[in-house]
C-alpha cells in the first residue's frame, strides 16, 4: 500500500474544495456517439436560481494499464454559481501512479466566459487549456497542469451502452445524479510527466482499458452525505495484456456521512456491449473492513477491504476490493473538521452467477469512499 504524496495532496485539495464549500454498440458507433451527445451533456442551473451555490457537476475519466503499471484518473468540475466568477470554481484534478512514482495535481480557476466553456447541448467542456470534447471517434480528453509539467492527451473510444441514470435525492433540495456514460472504453494517447525538464517521460497508451462517468446535482459538502463507488472491467484473458474483456461492473451507493444509512444504491453488470444484470437498493450489501487512517486525517478512516454482495432472484454477485494505493482529498466543512474523498486503486475479485452463467475474474480497478 502506498500513498500518493499525501502532504502535497492535502494542501492542494484543501485549496480546491474548501473554497467550493460556502467499438460499437448494437446500434452502431454513430448512433452511440449521437446518444452520448444528448445524455452526457451538461446541466447548468438557471441564472438567478437561489440553489445555484449548491450546484456541482463534473466529467470523470480513468485508465488502467497493467502492462505498464499505470493507473490514472482525471476530473473536470464546475461548482457554485457559475454565472458569477466570485462565487464559482472550475476545478481540474489529475492523479496517476506509475512504477516511477505517484502524483496528484489539482488546479482551480474562476469561471469566466472567456476561459470556461460549457453547454446544455453538448458534453464538451473547456477549462482554460484543458478540455473534454466528444468527437465522431469518442471523447478527446486533454488535461494540462497549471505548471505545464504534466500533460494527459488521449482518445476514449466507447463501445458499450450507457447505464440508466441513477438519481439519489437525500434531503429537501439535495440530489445526486450519476450517469455511467461508458463503462468499457479503449484508450489511445499519452501521459507526459516532468515535461520540459531533464526528467521528462512519456507513457504511450494503446487500446488501454478506460471508463467515463458524469455526475451532477445540488448539495453542500457540509451536508450529511457520503458515498461508495467502484468500477472495474475485465482484461482480455484476465491479467494477460490490456485488451478489454467481456465483463465490466460499476456500483454506486449514496449514504449518510457515517455510512450507516443508504439513500440509494445500484450495481450494473455489463457483458460485451450490453447490461445483463442490475441490482438496486436492498438487493445490495456493502461491508468495509480494516479501516485505516493517516496521521494528517486521523478522524477520517478509509477501508483497506470492501466487500459487496448482491442478490436478485437467480442472479448473485460477490465483489471484493483490496486497496493498494490511496489519495485523500479533504474538504474542510468546519474549522478543523473534514469530509474526505478517498480515491482508491486496487484489485477486484469478482464472482457471481448471471442468467445461470458463471462470472469470475480478477482485475485492477478504482473505488471512492467519501465520509
């Protein structure tokens, strides 16, 4: 188990979030892109709406390249009253792990019309020099850190159907929306680190496994909110190579801050291009074991082991996640009190039976634990 530059992460994350707190589908590639262009577009609030300060929305992408020992996640996020530059933020997060080390970069920008572009008619988002653009081939994701030392430039090609929209209201006026736009993607591109220095290195991604989801809604980080989220896709021939295999899963569970009550949970299982099983709410049980803390965040433990079981009729799944790397993103909700988004990377052991057929694989994947 390793942490990715904990001290730097905490300092950057506090700046990021404390300020925000006051391939082919059955229908064909063209049809899939057309569908994503509609359902994956942004949901900006109306000008002058009194709930604007609770607005949060982001694109999330990740990559697993087991041959190179590389994992990466990036988020491009809008929050607050996006029509008022003094009451809103655009945030870019890029976290990666390679055999040479781990790094977390986080940059915040004011939302101004000349530097941040978004629309309710398209998934496209630009935050200064970074952007997400849906093209005929897939999502072009370009992320550059503010110091220009880290550049991620990749094409995420979707080839499976998206999930149904998951909606979890949890208090009056509060709601979390979650769309798995593409649980299995092929990723081509590059990650360049220490760009322009003697230590510059470029990692090339070719047909690497990727994932994309889209989150939006209205809440404050001071609210009684938490969640579990996890995702992994099978590699072809299991751990031999990076080609995408048959199966993928993704689960989400919106909870209270102490994880004692679920406000809504879902687990989707994909085979090839289609969802073959869906479990919801009481059909899902999640258990966290070996809770661990770090000295800098001693009141915010995270799980080293997470076990999800799901049963619905003749279908059943058992999914175990073992944490290997962690990145804390603390959000100060009161003086010296934090809510922490734990970005976890590790290994999933997936077993189950769907429609009388065995599902079994082991794969690297991602998880979030928010409490």
